[in-house]
C-alpha cells in the first residue's frame, strides 16, 4: 500500500472519526458559550428581558438546536472518556467498542432529550 492509501484507510477507522468528532464537538460547544452567557445575563437585565429570551427559546427551531447541543455534549463526553481510557489503559482491541458506545450513548441521550422537549 502506498502512503496515501494507508492514510486514507487510517482516516476511515472509528477511532480517527471519534478523534475528529471530539475536537469538532469541543469547538462547537465553546462557540455556544457566548450565547449561554447572553442568556444568563438577561436575568440581570430584569424579568421582562429574561421572559423575552425564554419566549424566544420556546421556538421549535431553538428546541431542535438544543437537542443538537445535548447530542454534541454527550458525544464530547463519550469520546473524551474514550481518550482518557486510552491514556490510562493503553491501546486495546476493544477500541471500536468504545467508539460504538460513545456514539450509541450520544444517540440515546439525544433521543431521550428530544422526547422530553417536544
């Protein structure tokens, strides 16, 4: 196999996909923080400002975005736990199982949250 074929094969591995998703979800979660702080600051601006923000948050599109946020958070947690296990236990044959557990857990958490929101 050539170098580029090996690189392509490695990038299709579940562990590499988990690595990328962990980094991307971390970036997206950090991008969400200013909006979260804005929401919290509305409480300091008075009851009317907070109520206006909460009314906006009742929009179905916002609720769907919250589901995505919860899925990203659980995916980030699951992939982060996988990395911590990898550092503590070393490379094991069950790496793919750990990736599947992280992905599956994120889907379950997102589905439960979706059912609670709508």
